[in-house]
C-alpha cells in the first residue's frame, strides 16, 4: 500500500515537473505532427539576402554530432551539414551511420534545426543512392520532409564524377528546384580528369550552366588524392601536381569559377568557394605499423584529415572532427568548406633587403572575390628578388608566410635570408601579431627558408588566411 502511494506521489511530481519544464523541441514536434501549419517554417528572410561573406559553411560527420559541436545561436552565421540517408519507404531522413551514438546525435541535430534561427541545419545526402532513386514524386516527398523538419534545403557533398556523369546530377538538381524554387541547394563536386590546363574547357558550357543554375552554394572540391590512384604524399597546398595525383592549383580552380555560367547567376544568390581541409592531411606508410616520417613524394598506404578546432574566430566555439567521419565510399574524405567571400581593410606587407636598403611592399587584399583569389601590388624591387608572388592557399585558422626556392639553384640559403631580411614579414598596421620563426618541412623540390606563423587580432575580419610567399631564385651566390 505504501509502495503504491509512493509511486503515485512520484509520478504526480514527475508530471508536474514536465508540465513546468516542457522540452520546446518536443512541443514543436508534437504540434507539427498534429497540424502541418504549426511546423516552424518562418525564418528571417533577410539571412540569405545579406552579403555572402557572413555565410560560413561546415560539414559535420556522424561521429562528431555532439552538443559541444554546435555554436550558440547567433555567435556566427553558419550552415551546418550532416551526412544522411533518405529513407524513401518511410519518407524520412535518417543518420548515415547506425548505432546509439548516431541516433542520439541525429536527435540533437533535429532539435537544433527546430530551435535555431541564425544557425541553419541541413542534411548532406549520400549522393549515389539518392540520385539513383530520385523521381518527381520523391522530390516532392523530400521537400515536404525538409519543410517539416525546418530545414531550408539539402546538399550533395563529396560528389566525385567524370563529366559524362554530370547529367544525372543536373537532372536531380532541377527536379528539386522545380518542386521548391526557394530551396537551398548545395553541391560539392570534384571532376575526375580536370587539370589546370583543361579546367575552363573540360565541362561543356551548357552542362555547367545547367548544373549551376539551381544552386545557392557550389564548392569545388580539390586538392584531394584521386581514389584508386597510387597514394603519394604531398603538401596540403598545391605546389606542382604529382603525376599520380593530379590536382587543381588555385589557377585552375579560378579558371573554372570564372566561367560565365557562374557570373550569369543572380548576384548574391550563388556562393562559389573552394574546399578546404579540416586541418592537414596525414599520410600513412605502406606498412601501417611503421612510424617512419614520410617525406613529400614518398609512396604511402592511405591518408586522412587531422582536426580543425576553430570556428567563426570564436575560441569558445569548437568542432571536434572524427577521422572516421566520411562521405559514402571515400574514407577520410571529410572536408570543411568556407566561403571565399570576405571583406576587410588591406594589410600592407613591408620587406627590406639588407645592404641595398631597398624596400619592397605589397598591398595584400583580404577581399577575396570568386575569380580574384587575393591580389598583390608589387612595388619596385631589386633584381635579386625580382619575382615574388603572394599566393592565398587556404582559409583555415592562422596565416602562414613562407619563402620557397628550388634546391640546387643559386638561391639564398636559410641563414643568409634570415640575416639579410630580418623584417621581411613585418606588418605595421597593427593587424598582425608575429610569433616564432621556424624552418618547415623540407621538400625534394623546394626548401622552405623562413616561415613565421602570424594571425590577425580580434579587431580584424573573422576569417584568417593561409598564404605562401614564393621567391624566385636569387642571382647572388
């Protein structure tokens, strides 16, 4: 009798607790389930109408969907993609990986999608099965599912295909676009066989135009080893592509993104950007038990990405990426995307050349437009260093500057360069804080003579950039 009374009292207290502390996600879900008109569909319409430099795009894999992975709403304008399957039988979105952790992560993801206003949560569908089963009817079902979940659209990321396979992708994009012209559609693609030479001509203009037209975001995924090819170690940044692992350099990517198909899209509607790594690539030796340090150009067994631990220039906002988080059949292919649209003032770089006391200065533009990946205005320089090029490489974390000169050339050695150009990286506008000087990983083709790690202060624009400073060979011996 006492036990029954206790249980009655306990459940009464529990009911009062839930009545006073209702889960807003549960309430929204319940009302939405009973009446579709109750589904939270109203977002601030101006969000995607503002300048695209506010849009930071990230991918988060199924092993990293924990609470601490998401920024507080309003900390920054961010779109979070998570990799999913579409269950066409139940007309529902399910996590790409099964298991208790994945299910819990997916519930958290759905909750954020319902409750957040400034941070947008969208699924990244596993593209091969999604495209193979997509019909006009299924496109309507997908749209209804997204609306009910308060998601503005979807993404096809990690799409790797040859040009003749582009028709299936464009057809699917147009199906989704016709169902809901306001849907946010994102495509992250890499094209097999694309090089710097053919990047502007490999894809027929009409095919590229058809692919781009429905998109809000296009990410050119590059700098990733080709599946099935011999794994060869290399820099995260493209120096010269190895024969076995063709990659686009910034020049080739810029050529593709400068195509008329991109420029004809309504201004502000489409954001074009590169893929950037979630940190650096780690190459494993052929013998997985080997702890040897691989040099660039060595054969390797496999590769993966290391972590990226900063988001929106907010130190308290951190995303922990699991190595196993991947897209479909591309192990380790876990990538973060960041818009190349940025605004800010110019930072002036001043260098002095030892005994000649000649001054070289470059005005480094931090306003990176799609077809203008940085700009360098070179002041008069001495003949010894007549061709110096500043190349923006990645938009990750901090900013690095590094001199490179071919080995075996008559170029200056590390000691000479450090002795004669003590102020080579001096930034005098108060934006830059220089820290340690160090030599970095030597390459069989290039040798890094001087490198300094620097970063913008808190007053600078939110994104910082990774740059490499290449120097032509010095004529002095």
